[in-house]
C-alpha cells in the first residue's frame, strides 16, 4: 500500500476530516512510548524514523554496523523481520534463509554484521547479547517501548520530512512529534529538501545532534548504467528515490513502476515490465531490497533485472560517530564509550 499523497502536503480537507482519529492514535502512541522497556547487557542503538515508510534506516544501520565492526565492537543487528514468517529469535543466514522467512531487509543487514530477527525485541536482544554482541543496532523500533534504548538515531528523508505533521491516519507520523523528539538523541537527514532542513532546525532547537548524509550508488554501478535505457521498479516508502537516483547518474528512465513499501510486483506487472524491457531494449533496475524478494518469488523478473545498491555517505562522519559514542557514555553514566 502506498501512502496517500495528502500526507506530504500542507493539511487540507482530508487531513482535517481525519484529525480526530489522528489525535486519538497519537495520544495512544505517546502513552505507549512512555512505558519503561527491558534493559539488556549490551548497549542498544535504535535506528528509527518519525513517520511510516522508508527514510533510509536500513542503509544507516548497515553504515553503523560496518563502522563499529571496523572499530572492533562486535555489532549485532536486530530486526523485527517484517514480511517474514519466522517469529525468532533467529540468526539470519543470508545464504540459506529466504525473504519469505526472515523478511527482505534482514537479508541485506546480514551482509554487514550478524543479524537477528525476532518479533519480540527484548528476546532478540537477549539472544544477541548471549552470543557476544558488543552493541546491538535495532533497525526500527523508535516507537516500540518493549526494549530500552541506550541511544536513538532518527533518520529523516530530506525531501519529505514529517509531511503534514499529523499522526496516522491524518498524516504520516507514528506518534506526536514532540513525544518522539523526547525519545530521540540525534537525527540524520538524508538528502536535500526544505522539509528535512526545517526539521533539522527544530531538532537543533531541542538540543538534538543533527547530521546530514546522502544515499549514493557505487561509482562502477553508476558508470554501468550511465546512458542506458532502463525500466525502474521499486517497492519503497518513497519509490521515486530509485528513479531520481537513476536520473542523477545519467540513466534514461523509459518507464517507472512505483509499488508500496515492501510490495512485490504482481504476476501481471512482472510480465508487463519484462515485455516493455524487451520492446525498448532496456534493462530492468530495482533496489537491493526488492531484488532479494524477486529472486524467490518473481524469478522470471530477477533473471532479467539488476539491483542498484546504494550506500550511505555521511557528512563529517567522525562527528556522527563521536556523537554516538558520547550519547552512549552519557546514557551509561560511567564515562565509558564505544
């Protein structure tokens, strides 16, 4: 399901009509967030976002895992495993597990660091700690109170920010922004845009550390697709990001198919995409997250498609990592830092 367009505009009639439901949802979410979560032996770094849909959490979690692993801190990634059938806790094996079992994102996370999927987050965190996790990176879960977080980093799509600023279903917020700010230590704005810039200013006023970054493809991937005719298919929170990235690297986007977040092309859509690619002598391009599902559930499309990986580049990277270390030390209250 794709998010309604009015979520990302100034509040209008639709948002006003749904405002009472949004206020009720927000009040319940804020009260739930205030609960005290279970603490585990390893520090927990939560990578979340304020709104429904994607903002770049998975690339951010991978970025942190890679940097912490390079520093010898033995990170484990913890995911709910959205879209997967396993309740967990389960240690993901990217070579043998399927997206239908563990979800699409955990298969990507598992390429960066040991990854656990668990419907019950505290159980998953204990499972990781028992296996020697030096730090647990929680992919999503800002609004979930079950597991106590040592540090929370909120990821923001610069082009969208928090949309119209209303709570579900009147807007995209998962809880009132003030309640979420109160549970957040720092934000990372990914990509340019006035909505993200405005949110960064407000976060700074509230004393949160503000960082900026961008999602970029590897130079060799960009070079390979430069000038090529492509048909782009994406199932993201904001699928247009794939089209924008392809256009930025000079690919010729002949057709763009936007799906809902985590959505799979129907068999009819898959056939239409394959036919269009052959007719236009174009290459089908999708995201890594989509591709891991296609290999299992749309193999006929995966055979003719390529994935375009993107990686997070952070401005003043060491400043973000220093902020993370300082926040963990402050939360521990013992002066220790990662």
